[in-house]
């Protein structure tokens, strides 16, 4: 049954995933096994295939939506079983930028690795990120920028976290079409990744090695 869930997530069959997750829970499979052996395993394979250019953004989005459909069914059981996310991230597109496809993709991939995401949306000012980190006790901040003109806003967020005394306790990841490793280094970000699958891998490594 776990293999079936995994297969249906990869095919993007949200309705089937929902039904199979309910069935798995009723048959006594633990929420933790469903999450790790079926859902996270499925998204890990999707991420690898995406990185290898075997599938593209639409397929990843469809798979991620199917996983989220299953998570809706699974979440109450996870909570009841005391299964915690591996960590918490605040994610947004920075001030002045209204693009959200990349951000949404990264969010779905992060959730697919077991990281809870607080999505602040687009055009987000630095002070809102700071407040979200404080209120949610987040350990990771993911900043997206699709316009060259808004890249500087990524630095503004890092400066604001520094000023609020939060920088030492959060990792900051940056991404977006114009962003480069050199730029990430120059603003003091902890990581830059070129795509959503790599972002999920790096984000997970922060929590696993924490």
C-alpha cells in the first residue's frame, strides 16, 4: 500500500492518494511510516528526476499537490501520534517582487522532506519576515527573488534579522532566476540553490545536522 501511495503521488493522482492514505491508516499502518516511506520517499524521487531533467516544473507541481492532498488526511493522525516536523521554515518572495511559482515549488518540496513551512506570500517586507521568525520559532528563512532589482531586498532581510538579534539562530537560503552563488556569498546567506529539488536537499541537511 505504501508503494501504491508513492506511485500515485509521482503520477499526481491527488484523489487516489487521499483515498489510499485513509485506507492505510485504517489498516493500521503508522502515520510515520506513511509519511516517510511513501510521501517523503515519493517527493525525493520526484526531486531527483527533476534535477536530472527527466521531468519538468508542471509534473513536480502536480506531484506536490497530490502529496499535499495526502498530507491533509495524514496531518491529524501525525499530530495525534506526536510526529513533529523535522523543522520549521519561513518562506516568501521579497519586497517589490510578485512572482510566486518558484517559491511555491520550493515550499512544496520542503514540505515533502518533512519541513513545516510558514508561507508569507509575495512582496514581503523585512520586518514581516523577522516577526514570522519570532512568532513561529523558525530555524530557516527561504527568500525568493525573480527580478534583478529586488535582489537587494534579500540582503535587507538578512540585515533585519541581524538587527533583531536573530541571525545567529536561523539559516538563510536564497534563490531565484537572477541570484547566483557569488551574490549569496556577498550578502552573507547560508546557502544558494539553483532549483527547488536542491533547495529541499540543502534545507533538510540543515535540520538533520543540527
